[in-house]
C-alpha cells in the first residue's frame, strides 16, 4: 500500500471532492472507522463511556462524526471541543449540526473541568481528534495542555489520522504529542507514521478506506510502501492439486555450534512450517546428537565434518539459509565467504554469517546469486562500521544506501522492519509487536525466507512476504499468550494460522 506525503494526501482529497464525492461523505466514513476502533476498546473493558477531544479542523470533524456513531451504537460519548462551536467551519460544522442528544458536548473546558468530566464519566477509551496533517510549527495551547492531559490519563487512545503533535511527513514531534494505542489513518498511510521517530506514538496503525477512487491512487508516485495483507497474499505460491514435495524446493540450512543448538532447530522448523518441500539441516558433528533429538521428524539433520565440501554441494539445493548460531570459528568465516562466492542458489544470510561478512565486505562484490540479508540494528551497525544507535537514528537511509551499494535485498529488523533493494524503494512492515523482541525470533525469520526462496520466489518478494508473515504470526501469538510470555516456538506454531489468514 502506497505511503504518501501530506501534500499528496491533500491533493488526493481535493481530487476526490472535485470528482463528485462530497467532503462530508469522506468525513462520515472516516468518523465511522474511528468509532469502530473505539468500540473495540469499550468491549474489552466492558464499558460504554468514551471521551472524544476535537479540534476545529477536519480531525475534529471526524471526532464529531465518531461521537454520533458511538451514541447510535448505545455508547455514552462525551465530546470535548477545544474551540467554540461557532468556530467550526465546512464539513465539521455540518456534522456538528447533526449531533444527537446522546452526545454530551462540552466547549473549551479548562484542565480542571476536564478532570471533573473524566471523574464523572469514567471513560474507557479516549479519541484524539485534536490536530492532524495540517500541523505547522510547535503545538500551542490549549492543544499542548490537552495532549498532556490525554497522556496522563493512562487510558487506551485512538488517534485520528495522525497522533496530535506528530509531523505527518517526518514523524517528528512538535512539542508534546499523543501516545496512541491505535492510529486510524484515512485513505492511505502517511509517510511520517511509518518513520522510526513516530513508532512509539502511533501504536497499531490501521488504514481506513474512505472511498478515494482507485484510479487516483494508482497515479500517485512514491518510493515508500506499507506492507499489508493485500500486498502479500498475491505473492505466495499456489499449491497445485497434482504437485509433490519436489515442486516446493529443497532448502539447506547451515547453522549451529556448541552452545547454540536451539537456533538451527528454530530456523529449520520455521522453514518446514513455511512450505518448503524438503529441509536439510547441516550442523557440526559435535552438536548433531542434541540437534537431531530436538528436530521435528520432517527435518533432515545432517552432521558435518568437512565444512570445505559444503559449497560444492550447495548446487544440489534450491535455496540456502546460513548463519543462525553458526559461531565465529575460522572454518565458519571461510565457509560463509565460499558460499556467497559460489553463487549456486539464492541465499538468506543472518546472525553469525552477517558478522563474518562485516569483517570482509569485499565478499559481497563476488556474490553471483540473489542474496537476502536480515540484520538487526547491532549487526547492521557492524556491517557499516557504526553503532546500533546510529542505525536506529537513520534506519531508512542506512537500509536504502546499503542495499543499493551492495546490490542485495536487505531486511533491517526492528519495529517497522524495512525491506529494500538496489532500487532504493522501501517497504515498511505493518505487522509484529514488542513481544517479539527476544531470542530465536530472527532464526525463525531466516528459515521462513529461506523456505520461500526454495519455493521459487524472487529474493525481494521472499523477504517482504517472510517479514510480513513473521510479524503476523507474532501478532497471533500475542492474542493467545500476551507479549511478555511469547516465545519463538509459539510463533512457529502459529505460522499455519498466519498463512491461512492470507488465504
């Protein structure tokens, strides 16, 4: 899904209205989407009370519409206007005139009055309709105080279009900004919402279809996209009724070392769960008994004595996954270089294999087959001679420049995983959650991408699909186990449900 700038979404909105779609109808659809998101929180908390704060712009209009829909659904919305009612204009004014008696309306209350309203109504969710994409400069009063008030409540927050105080192009905060649990953005995602700077403010991002003509959207030019289910589902290979295991590829996983026996199993298991026809797992003979005992029966573990022979054998496989738990032994450094240079099959490289490449980046210039690299910020820092903090401060630029310079597909992991290639185009993942910040998750992703490569997917497609499905499985785990207790094994167990979700 295309991500757009503030100017692009403004032009799209104007074109839609000029084509015959009334602005009031666009606002109606937006407010309805916001109301639905708010109702989800009310149901979870077994409450009907919602607090909505509205500015005098279009975001405020969306909040007004949402309040009306909440009242129609039997809820008890309290609508707070941070302006006088007679200051409203255009579509926002029109919808304010349609408010029903079930909406409790307050105009320009002070902070003490706001606190009293909250004490009397006990809202279970707050809707932020204060400021939107039209923000220019620092947030001023009374909006700054209202934003701080929202954050101090400690209640779930649904932000309309953009969390108030966030720049919709850069993601930077202009003074205080709302920390949302869900942001319902209209029509298309705004580029600023995907920027690393906005991650902790946006929460879960939802894109509401408010009826922009598809032909208008198709004409928009952008080099940033948000990965969604609609983007990924068509990428996955279909399984013919007459097919056999040979049609879905044979993946060779090269992983593991003494003390790291879990990583290779997680990687291979995730590959098997991701549709590869066959998965062979090559590990050092010293850990083979432990690994073999942990492997599901569908995986073929193999002890390796002669690491020098593996590059020549790689041509017998459809794809390679190299690195999880592999260690930094001299023979490993030699092996990784030879595997990349051999170019016998598309390869996904992670973990210790990345650290090997960081010592000699010249190896990448010798690669002859498609290469997918999946570093976390620390590994990315080692690859470019920077710190993880430096990488996080410039995630998009770092990923884009590295992929273009070395002609690889790069998946820079973390919140909003970035996938890019030599074209410089960015795909930002929309799935995943903080519970996935733990050991073993990256090993599972490596296996998933390897399995998709083995099934014949292009390197960039395999990386995008793997990243999205990995995060989607993590989100399914969160629903079952919560963020604190989830493990990589739980994620692998949910891969079937993740694939099924996409059809």
